[in-house]
C-alpha cells in the first residue's frame, strides 16, 4: 500500500509537469489542456488552477452517471493542475522550433510515464477518464465514441476560447496511446512477478 500511494502521488505530479512542458513548448496541447488554456485566457486564472477546477466540475458529471470516485480521482483533481502551475512558474520560455519540439516530446513522454505510474497504482481513474467510462456504462456507447465526442467537444470550445491547437495537439493524440501502452505494464503494481523472481522467492 505505501508503495502504491507514493507511486500514485509521483505519477500525478509528473503528469502535471509533463502537461506544463507541452504548454511551454507552444506548439499545441492535448484537448483538455486546450480547454483549460482557453478558460485561463478569459478568466485570468492560471491554467493549472483552471485544470483543477475543471476536474472538479467534471467530477460532478459523475453523479448522473452513477460513478463512484476513488482516492486517485480526488488526488488527480488536487495535484495535476497544482503541479502544472508550479512547474510553469519555474520553466523558462522556450524559443526556436527545435527546442520547442524537444520540450513538447519530452512533455508527452513524461505524461505517458506518469499515466503508467498513477494508473498502475490502481486507486481509481481520473475525473476525465471516469466520465468516459461512466458514459459507456450508463449509455451503452463504445468507449472510443465517448472519448471522441468528449475530447472533440472540449478541443473545439477551448480553441474558440483561445487555447493553443497545433502540431503538438496532433502529436499528443498519435503518441500518447502507444507510449502509455508501453509504460503501463512496466509500472503496474498488480503485474505478476517475473518468472525468475518467482522461482527465487520460492
């Protein structure tokens, strides 16, 4: 249990840090961050704090979907945006396309590793993922359709509000799935021990 808690907390902090790097790269961000950026532009509230607020509002949508949050869900709402806001305060401006691209790719990889950490800790989904699984369970729609409908909607609204959409948005969409697919089995706390380790312990 202590290992799982630490893994969850580290994963959530790194997730926010990775998102902050994609923001600083300035080449486009994932749909939910586009949405948070757009709201930040119009409210003057930091994008990290907006991320926390949006997470809480999304959690309210769980009520009609009859979803139950876990400790990981609450921690996600509290930590991801906070981490993003803190890291944005320390990362210097990135200039030049090569540096921007490197920062973007570094942020995407960090988000993937972070996803493997916090998902692999098994303390419940984040509010956005839970929204999609809740729609699937309650409405019977396929997960892929729920994800497309939700993310395209927030991307469009965020873009109209002034969020950054660009090559980074496309790269995030293309790369994040395969990278998480690699990271999750390596970081899953419920993964069976390797054959050699099992034989040694026996």
